[in-house]
C-alpha cells in the first residue's frame, strides 16, 4: 500500500465522494484507511456506574482503493509511482506523482514526502 499516515487524500466513492482530507490511520493487513471526516457513524455507549450513556461520532475505516492521494504540485488526485535511487550503496524508495510527470516534469521533481 502506497498510502501513508497524514497523506492528503480525496475520497473517490461512497457518500463522502469528493471529500479532501488527511489519513489518520493505515491498516495494511486489511488494506483499509481511516480518513478524517469520512464515513462518520454514530456509536451509542451504554451507561455504566456513574457515567451517563452517550452518543459519540467516530470515523470508520474505508477501503484504500476508494481514496486517491492529492498531488502537492497540481492539487489534483493522482496515482503514485515508486522511484528507486542509490545513495552510498543503499537503495532508497521515494513516491512520486504520476499526474505531475504527465504535465512535463521529471519524476525527481515530483516526489511526495
């Protein structure tokens, strides 16, 4: 999975389609992400002892295929590519925006941090 925590993403389907927000949590084993403000549900908490019952709102996980990372250069949703470079005998992987590369920039100039 190429999506990381704190990436700026756009939801591509569901009731929150078009929402641009950031990733709060990534669950690689389930291929799911939790996006701030997307797929918000209400949870009813039963009273226990002296604490009162309450209704809280929380974000639920959505599939990672339903979000796209936003390109910091063009501010458009983009697919990501991986650029492998060698520095001092070590391989280093970097993510780059494919939308920015299509607009005529080199992959080294389109790296997403």
